[in-house]
């Protein structure tokens, strides 16, 4: 048993729906509604920011496919995707989860917020503050390529400089 | 949606810059703007430039891009606004709470007791209907990935669930059901 319930579930392949080398999709062990699916990175990471970009990309791709399955298989009229990033966002477990939640008309699922108009000056000052931190957004961390196995001796391309060197006694 | 309706889509115009907005990030695929009717201060909408209504209409490439951008923007909001967390939220379909005819991904800065209901409270579910749902969902997921999936062994962390239900009595301060020390560390990490 590790400290993380989700790492344990993944190791036992409990609740497994689909797994790739990077992510795991499972039936939620503590669903808020029937058919809730949790998409998780296989590496233990408590928050989204600790998950490599290319793994986040795969989490979203898998969650979208699960979402299509929710529409087609359950006849759902909607889906919610939700990451609770940090305890103030309602995060209950120490492993980051992208939840896929099936939704039906008038299901009274308690989710949402009350939008309030924001004053122009406030938005302008926020825009400046946030822009200062978004300069590196869009630069993605790539997965390291696995070492390529080389078969047989490598041919070295000779150029005139090498030939010229051989001529020196 | 007809071409004419697309031409009238407010969010297409915001993404392309025809309608001015407080843009905090932009690339060739998406634009991120401040919501003028936010859930909390600093609520950001990530808008694909291509007109799509829901995520299932997107290419895999766009879905992947959206995910990575959301992660990075979430981090940017945490640093810029010194909040302790974010909710990354998508509603596909009116039944899921979608209001706009254009796909939007919400990144909402979160603080304790901010009144945003994105908690996912534990619910007492009817076991029979849950099992029926799973029986329908499993083959549909398998079809999407092109694999046969067997009904998985389902595990429920009972003790933890009971604890979580007790904490439901005070929904204002959801107590973490487990890993509290690590969650505290997360809070500290995010606060930095």
C-alpha cells in the first residue's frame, strides 16, 4: 500500500476502463453520479502543474473519448469535465484527476456558480497582472525520445576534410 | 450550425479579435480572455478559434493543445493572483450547463468559501442503476478505443466514503477525506 489510494487502485488495475503507457481511465471509486469516470496520470502527481505537458495532452484526449462514449453509450445529453486543482477547489485526493461526468436534462446535479459582472477597471488591472505570467504559455515540454537501437556498424560519411587529414603523414 | 449563424457567433469574433476583450493569451489555435461575468476574480475562458460547439467535435490535436494550454494558464493564474487553486471546467451541452453556442473551457481561480459550487459531493447512489450504467458504459468506452473491455472489478473505499459523507454536513469547508498532510503541502506549493 502506498500513501495514494489512486496509485494503489491503478497498480491493482481496479475499476479499469482503459490504460495507455501514460494515463489510466477508471470508474470513479467515489462517484457523485452514476457513470462518473476518472482520468489520471500514471505517474503520481498531486496537482495539474506537476504533470508533464505531454501527459496532460493525453489525459484530455482520453477524457474526450470517454465523453463521446458517455454520449453514445448512456444517451447522455451532456458531459462535464472537471479538474479540482487544489483543496480550495474541492480536491479530496492527493492524485490529480480529470473527471468526466455524465449529465441529463433536469438531473439537478449540484454544479455551477453565480456569474457577477466585473467592473472594467478591475478587468484591466487583472489583464496586466495575468499577462505578466503567461509569457511562457505555449512552450510545451516534449516527451523524451527513447534511445534508438542501432544495428550493425555505422557508416561514417566521409567528406573531403577527413580525406585531407589522411594525406598528412 | 449554418455559416450565417457562425458569422454571428460572439465567441468566434472575440477569438479573432473583431470584438475587443481582455486577452491574456493567444496562439494560432486558441485565445484566452477574462470572463466579463466571472465566477471569481480572474476567471479565464479558453476559446478555440475554430467554431466548435462541444469537445467531441474537435480534432485530437486541438483537444491535446487545449489541455496543455489549460494546465499552463492555470499555473499562470495561481502565480499572478496568489490563489491556492483553480477549477478547470468544461460543460458540453445545455444539460451540462453550457450557455454559449461556442465551446468554452473555464479556468476559475479558487479560494476558500468563494461560493463556487464545483465540489463533487459524495452521493448515495442506487447500486442497481449504477451497475446498469456501468454495463452500458464499458462497451461504449471500448468502442472508442478500439478494444474489448471486460467489466472491471469495482472497488469503493468505504471507510473513506463515510468520512466524506460526514464532512458533507459542513459543505462550506469540505474536509479532505485522506492524504491531508499532502493536501496541505499542495496548498503551500500553490501558494508559492
